[in-house]
């Protein structure tokens, strides 16, 4: 779930067009850009995954992207590969990713061939050629939806173009009901080190209401296979505040997660970006959607962190807990938050290269057409300034709960406490953080609502804007 492909699933296409064409009328400032500390869960993006906001990326900047691709990489820049696998058994009602639930085996194979071709085109370009990969991330959608046979051949083709045997981390997102013992063996065989299991909740009624494809029985069926294969890291995803959640069901999900004993746990607080089934229902005045208010979700989040800490975990970020007695890596997360280059491949995927944000086309047919013409399927880009790159790294790293000022002195030759003095003072006065010459530390209150704090540091032109 960590990193977002902004696009609409086909049944919401008309709604998407309506929103885009009537932007000024229906889109208000969002928490991700306006520091709106809302009480109720309203429609709008909260989670901040990038800066500047996506709504400022433009087709007109694409020539700058091609200039960067045809130039040598920046000195000391690391490189990662993101592969978007946009297939799912069902569409979750809170999902805002580009996914397809209606593609057959031949169409899936065609997509994987196109995705491999995209990687091959990138691998020959001066900015990418012969660079080692720091990480590989199979994201979705549901990467585990594809068959073992498809995955095996796909990985073989990819590795021929850009090997990842030396990568520090290879992450693979899974939905429990799509896994079999054979498929997991192939996932392990292709070099996956970090398996991320999207459980979200253990209550079957809640899973069904929210449109999840799996039920609890499928979670427990797959765990023995996962444990037997001894992946370096098993991560479990949970969502605090799914429709139908109560204190009783949330406590049960936390307890069952502890019983599974994963290496790391990621918790997200339920939100409603514009392009979801639930958001469409709310905006069109259909059936009401009862999502817990923000104070309740933060209380559930805090409770989970307290219970996980008592069970031997420690916080790695505002969303993640890791085992104290085991070295758990989040190479992908940390590299992205520190400004790594990343090839974002697949329909609607986004990446970052030499200071430019880049995003692919969002349409299935357009994606294929461009690759069939031997063109990279790019749709828009954004060339960042040095100040914007500094701001991006600072706000994303603040999600860990702590910033070291020396990092920004060394990389950007900037004293962040001077550069952003008024913003830090304001957040300290509000009780959200503390700081001294050496570091910035979020308070428990700030930790639980960190995404709402980040727009405080935005350049004025990016505040109160549409985030996506």
C-alpha cells in the first residue's frame, strides 16, 4: 500500500471525468495539502507519499524527463526498480490504485511482456545502463495474483535486462487468498527477501463489507507455507478504521497479529481519497459510509503500537513496528525517503530520476500502444528544485518520528531549523514535536497524525491544492 499509482478503475471512469472536469466546484483543500485536522473521515487524501503534490505534474515537463534519461546519473545516486502488477481478484471499496479485476491469463501475460519490454528499454538508457539495483519492489494491485508460471518467466526476462541478485531487498506484496505453496516457492526462488502480506483485518464480516477478496481462513492456510520457506522478513499490513470496525474487532486483530509473530507490522489509518468506491458513494449521496472518526482511529493505532511494543516490537516509523531482536530492513521505504532514483514501471506507475518526478500513462490501451511503438509510456513529469528536494526528504523522513539535522547539513548544506524555523516553532507550540540543535523529535500526538503536519512545510503555492 506504501507507494501510490494515481488512477481510476474503469467502473468509476465517468466519476473520474466528472471530478477532473469540475475540479474547482467539487474539490476542496485536502488534509494532505492544507493541515485540515478534521474530526470525521471525509473524502480527500491524507497520506503524503510525495512532494510537490501530484496535481502539479504536467505533460509539458516530459522533455526534461527524456533529457535526464539520456544523461549520466547524478553522482552517488542509488537506483531502485518498482514493478506495478495491477491485477486483483476484487476491488477493495477503499482502494485508490489502478487495478483490473477482469483480465484473463492471456491478457496478463501480454501485460507482463509489455512491462518487461519497458524495463528493457530503460536498461539501455544512459541514466540506467549498468547501474546496480539497491531494491526491487513488486507492488499492486496484487503481484501474487499472477500464476507461478507467469511469475517465473517474467522474473527470468527481467533479470536478463537488469539483474537484481545484488539488491539489498526484493519486496513482494501478497493477498492471502491468491497464494499456494507452489507459488510461494517460486516467489522465494526468484529472490524475494521481504514478503508483505495484506491481511488488513481478521474479521470476516469486516473484510467482506470493505470488498476484500480474502477471508480469515485463507490467512491461516498460507502461514505454514510462508514459515517453512523462511523469508528474511515477513511483514503484515493492517488498516485501523475499516468500515464496521469496533474496539472489540480491532483488539482481536491486534492479538491475532501478535500470535502470528511477523518480523514487522505496518498499520495505516483508513482514509477516503477521491477515487474509491466508498468516496463515490458519499459524493453522489448514495448509501452512507460509516468510517470511524480520526480520534478513534488514532486511539486504535496507539493501542496497537502499545500492544506490539509489549510483545517485543519497536517503532520504525509512524506506520511500522519491527522486532527488537531481529534486523528488519525497509530498504525501499528508506531509499525513497532519501531521494533515490527509482524506475517506476507499469501502467500509471511513478518514479523519480535525477531530481525529476515521472509518471506513466494510466490507460491500458495507451500503455500497450506506446510500448508497441518502442516508446516509454510516460504521461507527465515534474522537475524539482533543490529546495523542493530538501523539503521532500525532510517531510518524508519526519514520518520516522525523528530527524537528524546533520543529514541535511551534509546533503543540502542547509540548517533546516533556520530554513523552516517558523514551521518548526508553530508545530512545537502545538505540542506536535520538540527540537534542539541536533534533532527533531515528534511527540506521541504528532507521531499519530504526522501526515497532517507535513503541509506546514510546503511552499505556499502548493498549499490548499488538490493533492493528486
